[in-house]
C-alpha cells in the first residue's frame, strides 16, 4: 500500500491564466466568497426572534501583484484604460495552486473579471525591494475545483 502525502500544500507555487495568456505574479489574494444571511420573521410568530436563511452570494475583489518588468507592455494599464461608459472587456481568470510536479491541485475559476484599481510601485530612495504593481479586479463568480 502506497503512503499518501498528508502535508498541507505550500502557497508559493501557482499559475494565473486568462484566456491563452499566462502571467507571473508574486501574490494573489482576495479569493473570498460568502453567503449573506437574510433574517425574516412573520408578525404572528410565537417566537420572539427571526429565522435566518441563505441569501445572495457575495464575492470579494481579487488582488494580483507582480514585479514591474521593462519587457512587458503593461497590459494591466491597457486593460484598465479600455473601460468606457458601461462598456468593459471582461475576462475569465484561472488561478491554479500547483504541486511539485507542476500539476494543478486546487483551481479557482474567476468569471467575468474586470479591473477596478491599478496601483503602481511604491518608490523609495532608500529602498532595496523589487518594484511591484498591483491590480484589483471585480468579478461575478468564483468556483473552486479540487483535483
């Protein structure tokens, strides 16, 4: 009988794709979803408290961070600037947590994402860090797939 690995997966080996394009990021955060609770009580209820039932699903914005590279055409900035009145280019994003063999173990499918914020690098004369840009995207759905 083979021994199965029971160690938790490390967070540092992942890939992000949208469409056929793959981008390298140093950090991805905000992959959160929650159900909002609805409270309800009828006026003739003998209980002096409300009942709770599931309501709408809510998704947080996702933040993607990466090092600024001079060979890149800054496609984040172009995507943000493509927004026009009520018209936006939406993209599906796939975020994959990989095992040691580069095989996706957990996959997050982000539906209809669009940029809502782009933050440039924080510049500091005495700094010794990589210049990091950050993009925040809103989306309409998050599905988690376990391999």
